[in-house]
């Protein structure tokens, strides 16, 4: 299924506000996530759904190409970029050594097709790193009260952790699943949508404290599934 013009229009609209999440403490938080996801990236790297190119800013040392369906996003991208729908990529088979897929799958009309295309263009032995929303009870309640209708198309969704892991395993061998963000993800992740800094002083004491709480909660089996997101690392056989 092709990406519709509606999704492109939504992302073009969001481009005007998108970089707000990469300022202040939000920038520090997202930098940590991107560095973790790309910690062993090498060779030719694809940033699928690159947005305004934050990953390229964090790792300018990498040979990274960003693709996105939003001309508005790409206009702000500082590195190599190309307009392309991840569900119908024009790259040859086995083209990339590493793929970063950060907060993209839940925007796709057919995320299975997106995964299939990523497998096609990834070399055997190549690695892929995902950051995706988790459909937990806690996250759902907050999202219902904070989502801006003009920032999301009809395709926008969240995945249950077991559903997402199962779908990725259809195309890749999953090496790691990490539950991310009980406090830091909603507090620091989306100031352009949910600006908690208006109500909570996000100073140098709050940031490490929330990080410690998140780290502890992610280790508790009965609680970790309440996280806002999943970090999944996998490879292609």
C-alpha cells in the first residue's frame, strides 16, 4: 500500500514544529536514544523515515542516507537525503549494511510491507534498529488527552509489544528488546506535543532521577510492559 498524500501533508505540517523536540533536555534525551541505536552502525546506513535528520546530526561520522515522504522534513535535513516511501523503495537488493527505523512503523499504512522492503535492501548479516511506540495502558491514557489531531493521520497507531516483536521476527532475527521510557519518554520526548516543562522544572536533578527510575522499571517484568516505547535490535540472516 502506498503512503497517501494525507500522510505526507501531515508530516509537512509537523515539520514546522518537529525540531522543538530536539532542544534543551529533549535533545539530550533523544541523543542518548540515537547513540544507543547506532552504537555499532557501520558501512552504508539507511535512516528510514529520517524526518529533519536528527540522527545525521548525532552521528555525522556515518555514511548515512535519510529517506522520508515529507518534503518539509527533508528541507531541514543537513545531510544526504532523498524523498522515498519506505514501503516502495527503489534501492537494489542488499544495498545497506545498517538500517535505523526510528518512530516510523506506526505511521505506515502497511508496516509489514515496510519491514519486507527493509529486509530486501539490507545485506545478509546487516543490522536494523527500531524505536517504536508501545501500546501500554498508561501510554494510551496519556495519549488520548494530549494528541493533536492535526499532527497525526488516520494511519497513526501504537503496537502491543508482543505484536511488534512477532512482526519483526517474520523478517529479521531479534537480538535485543528493551522497554524504554516510563518517565523520561513522555517528559522529555515530545515537548512539541506535550510540554511538561511548563509545569515541572526539568533541571539537572530531575533528568538523572527520572533516568534511574526508568532503568529500574525496565527490569521489572510486571511493570516494564507499561513503557511508552520499545527499542528492538535485530539482524538479517
